[in-house]
C-alpha cells in the first residue's frame, strides 16, 4: 500500500462540500459527503445509552448497508432535544436527499457540538444548500482536494487541526483507494469507534465483508484511544464503498480481503492517532502497551485504567511517566499482580511522546491503548466550553 493525497475524496466517484451556515460563530459548520453512484456501507455507533437524534436515525437507516451519503453539522450535537430534535435530523436527511436526487433511506446524518440546545435548523438548511453547491462544483482535482479539506474542517469542534488520510492498495492488480477524515479532541473514549469519522472506498466488496473489515479495523485503532475516558453521545464511524475501482469483487476471506483490511486498518490508525495528538490541551502522545495478560479483555482493561488515570496523565505532561502512579492504576483494576511479577518500563522515544510498557506475567495476551497528557489547557478548554 502507499499513502496518497485527497483525503475523503481520494477514492473514485465521491463528492463533498462544506459551507458556513452560522451555527458556529465563525467558520464552516455544515458538510455533505456523497457517492455519485449507489454504494454499500457499514457504520458503528456510540454505546452510550444517551444517544443523539442523528445517531438514532442513522443507526436505523444503516441496517440495510446501502447508505451513499451523509450530511453533517458541527456546533450543535442535536442531543437531548426531544421530538423536535428527531424532526430536525429527519429534515436534514430529506433536504439532502432532494438535492442529490437520492432515496432518503440512503442518506445518513451526524451532528457534533454542544449537548442540550435546540438545533438552529434554518441555519443548518442554509448550510446544506451551500455545501451541495460547493461540492457539485468540484470537478477538477484541485477543486476536489479543496472540497475534501473543507469537509474535514466543517466537522471540527474543539479540534485545532483537520484530520485526513488516504491510502492506495492493489486488489488483483487493480488500484483500490481508501480515504477518510475524522474529528475528535475531547469527550473521547470509544465504546464503538469514537468521535465522527467518515471513510470512503472505491472497492468492490460484499456488504458482509465490508462490515467485518470496519469492525476489525476499529477494534485496534479507534477503539484503542482515549482522551478523557468520556464516551460521546454522538459517536459515529461510517465507511461507504461504491465499487468504482472495478476490482474483482471481494466476496470471501483470502489475500484480497487481507489487503483491503490492512489498508483500512492503516487509514483508521492514522486518523485515530491524529485525534490523540490533537486531544484538548495535549502536548504528549502516550502509548500504553500491556503484555503478559491472561486474555485480551484483561489486557484492554488494564491499558485503559492506566491511560485514563488522571495521575498518570498529569505525570505524562511532565514527561516523567512516574511508574509508581502506573503501578497504582494497574492494581486498582483488581488484576492479581504483585510487585515481584509486575514489570513497568517508561521511555521517551521522542520529545512529544511517552511509551509505557507493562508486563503482567499472567499469560500471553497483549493490548495497546493510545492516549495523551492532561494539561492546564485541558481544564481551561472545558471550563469555557458552553
């Protein structure tokens, strides 16, 4: 595989546009992403029991794996907004479907921003019109790159930078592309995929294997990061594939599926680490590697306990690690370790990185979780976010 440019529009047959509807005080806040031809899809949603209206709507619509478009707004989560919020999410879908000439059943919706405030639907609808116009006009490569970058910016909230990636691989000799973008900076601990993430591919692949690949790729990437241990009400990860690469269809496990999965996993890993590096107030990327666990679930539990410990995260801000705090976090999980069996190693591979390696000496399972430090800026950002 090779890394290429183009982000979420690197794959053939996709378009995107963004506009400033006025939901946020300034900047782009509405985006559209669509396939020009029918597409299959897979999506993963938050496991938080409080779920925003767009999550409820999109989860129901995605069951047939046929979504070909998504409309997104930032600046307002449309969460805990009752029947009116559900109506507003449906209006976003209907407006988008009319503009695209698409079946509303094939259009998903996502929102991100402040919880508990009514969605300013007139501003959103203005933004949808503008985003469609911008995306429809992007016919050249340079215009397409601009549209992809604008879409990535339109979905941001407290993010300081847009997050995009694209890779090309070969399936039976044919070039196949996977591209994407994501947003996320705070309220991040995945119990699915985390944040908002949108992936596109021109691969020909069966719906069942597309779904399997997305879930497997998310397991060790988006589902292995945390900023603050808080699972969002609006989390969504969407992958659409429209078959424009014309590769021989991937319909069973084997070399071609493995190539697709590894390319997807790499794209997801890049985006997940971009989220961690852009964590609210973050200055240090922290990798927590657990070895010697009894099983994978035990390894993951310990990894998250260390990664989410405020004591460990504040120590990481000073780039010290402080292995005593790490030992405390491991022991707090109830895992049967002793000071004789527990091995902890803390290293600084780079100026802005800290690696924590822990061996439990209980078995052969391992897991890794990526997080960041806690800083004064994290507190400031969340005090002022309202």
